[in-house]
C-alpha cells in the first residue's frame, strides 16, 4: 500500500507482474516507505534517474494500455487509476480510516 501511495495503483501492477510481492513481504517495514518517497519525488541522480528513465515511462504505458477504473472504491465515486489526483484522494482516505481505527 505504501508503494502504491508513493506512485499509483500501477506500481502494484508492476509488483505483481514481476512477481515481487513475495520479496516485498520479507523486507522490513521501512523499505516500502523509502521506495514510496523516491517514487513521489525521485530527484535527478542515482535512483531518481532510474525512476525517470524506466519506471515513469513504464507506468505511463500501463496507464495508456490498461486504463483501470473501480466504481465506488472507498470514495463513493468512480476511482480512475490513471489519475494521480484520484490516487492521492484514495490513499489519503485509507490513511484517515486506518488512523481512526487505531485510536
């Protein structure tokens, strides 16, 4: 969830497509957060250059070839997976609900 919140739902599509979910299930809780931060603000050097050169174009192509929408997913309206604004709204609402459950 943290990785998708840093990028998009399509980040999850990539994780599943490359069969990385088992690997990610074994990493510590900090690593997905760090990946999400890099996806959100990649910068220009090092890993950021990789994000700009490989991950962003791949996610753009996925959005174009597989435009996903989910009716009523958490938001009581159609969730457009290709929209970063919708993704932010979704993950903010999930975070708020999780916070309210833990208090």
